């Protein structure tokens, strides 16, 4: 893989990580204040909404850190090794956790009339989409497993060929 795509992806990852830290440090506390001031129908949603949001941001940050590490492995040519599976498993786990957080948000928003049913349905759809991304990563993990197995087989065959020659 060339340097330009790696540098571009790293720039995107840094921008996303910086944005997520900004949202954690500035936007979520402002959201908590807004929900507290709103009172009435939304007051009881403040704590669960803020906690779910913060945990969702942490899950996204974990995914970003793992993708950074995998990109580093790609640049070094070591991605087709068993060490890559650790990061892929963490990404899958973080994505599943994020999907569960989105579904939990839907459950928190569902009772009462503070939030329209259509919004709850949209939140459920987002949860399914996030879970779908986790499944895509799982399929890509299977492809990685096949590539690692083929790489090991090629190394074994090369060693046998070297002995013959």
C-alpha cells in the first residue's frame, strides 16, 4: 500500500478522534445542561442519554485506535498475521457494544410521549445499521483468516522449494 492512502486515512482518523474528544469534552456537557433546562418530558432522559452518548463515543474511539493500529500493520506489511486478529476482534466487540447502546437508547426513549414513535423507530434502524457494520467486519475477519492461512501455506511451500533447490 502506498504512502498517500495511509497518510490520508491517518489524517481522517486524527480528525475523527479530535472531533470525538471535542464532542466528549464540550458538546455532551452542553447537551446535559440543555436537557436539564428543558425539564418536563425530557428531564428524566438526561442521565441515561448522556451516559449512552459518552459510552458510544468511547466505543467509536476504540474503533479508531484499532483501525490506526491495523493501518500501521498494513504499512509495515504485517497485517496478514495472527496479531491483526486482536485488533479486528476489538473492533467487532466495540461495534456490537455500540449497537447495544443504540438499542438501549431506543428503549430509554420509547416510553411516554416525550419522543415521537418515528424517532424511536429511526434509532432502532441505526442500531441495526451499526450491527450490520459489525457483521461486515466479521466477514472481513474471515477473509483475513483465509489470507493468513494462505500466507502460511505459501511460506511452507517456499521453504520446501528452498530445500529442494
